C-alpha cells in the first residue's frame, strides 16, 4: 500500500477498550493509524495485526500521555511513519475510585496526570501538528452529570478535558480544524468493569433507557462520525454517546 497518500490518525490508549475499537474503525475508514499505549505492548501489537489482517495500515508507539517527551515522540513517530497527521483521538485514560478525602491524594494526582495533563499535552501536540482541515477528538465521560460518590478525581479530570476542548476550538480559528469531545456512558471495558460486582454492573447498565452497557464500537461510531466527512460542521461540542444515561 502507498502510505504517502493516506490520511493518518493517532489514537492514544489504542491498545485496549474504546481506543482499540476507535483505531480499528478509523483504519477501516481508510486512515493509517498510529496506536499509542502505555505498557501493554502485546495488546497494542494484536491491534496492529488485526488492522493489517483487514488490509489496513497501523503502527504502535509506546508512551505515557502525561510525559511531554513521550507525547512529542509519539507525534514525531507518526510524522516519520506516515508523513502527515489528520486526526487525533485522545482515548488514554484511567479511573481510580476515590472519595474526596486526604487519603485519596495519590489517586487524584494519578488521574489528573494521565487524564487532564495527558489531554493537555496531546491537544497541544495536535494543535501544532494536525493538518489544516483536521479533526481533534478527546474522550470525556457522561458520568460528569451523575456526580456519583468516589468519582470526584475522575470527574474533575474530565470536566477539565471538556474545558480544554472548547478553548482549543477557539484557538484554532482559521485553520478549519474541529475540536470536540465524545463523552461515553458506561462501556464494558477493563476501566469500567474492574472492581465491580456483576450486580453493580447490571444495576448501572439498567440506568440508561436503552438498558444496556455501551460497547466500544458504539463509541467508535461516534468518533468516526466526528472524524469523517459527515462531522465537518460539528465543532466545540461534547457528544454524549450514552444510550440516554445522562
Ligand atoms: N469504559 C467506560 O465506561 C468509559 C466511560 C466514559 C469514558 N471513558 C473514557 O474512555 C477512554 C478509554 O477508556 P477504556 O474504557 O477504553 O479504558 P481501558 O479499556 O482501561 O483502556 C485504557 C487505555 O488507555 C491506555 N493508557 C492508560 N494510561 C495511559 C497513559 N498514561 N499513557 C498512554 N496510554 C495510557 C491503556 O494502555 P495499556 O494497554 O498499555 O495499559 C489502554 O490502551 C478513557 O479516557 C475513559 O476515561 C470510558
């Protein structure tokens, strides 16, 4: 395949869960995909192999989104591999459950470092490197509207992400680049399922009028819309893809 002509997408947190589904979907839509991951190289390589087996083009690049050198290397690596960057999706994230009390400070610092500092660094590199006419999409969460106990650090991080999205959309005026967030409701990935009993999962799944958990593919559909030609007039929005959970 001639990669010089391919539009390119970077997906952070593309080795597992929602990011993996986004990477596969954007590859199926014709993008060369750069899959970032933190530590799970095997899952990242599986994702690359699955994309290649379907006739797509992908590479994996390790890097912590909270580390400025790693994020710069991710964007440089994408440019070296494919020559251009058209779409950036920041899906890397963590969700420790921690009540608002002194003992939770380490969890707070961790989630802010990955979700908010990570988003800041990825959006900053995206602003510098995405081609005019490109798309930038950050993952937020619909749980912001619920204010459940123990979600404080996570909700704080994602509320910050939504703020960054609106500001960056304004900062990129004149370049025809859209900047949006997709805010999933509960999706059955490691991030959501870890630490929950089957009963808790069933109860949370029943909250949306559509009465099920989201799938990673449900969220990838929303991201693909924003990244593709039909999403071109959507800018500075938060798309709450949640089955009516909010
Ligand atoms: N699942 C849900 O119910 C839900 C709902 C709303 C919003 N979201 C948001 O959707 C996004 C994806 O969540 P998910 O459910 O797909 O999570 P997941 O299945 O736990 O996958 C997390 C991904 O992020 C990567 N990652 C974690 N920390 C990282 C770091 N510091 N630097 C780079 N990559 C890192 C992981 O890489 P490794 O494989 O290397 O560990 C993995 O690829 C997150 O932003 C999350 O907040 C999820």
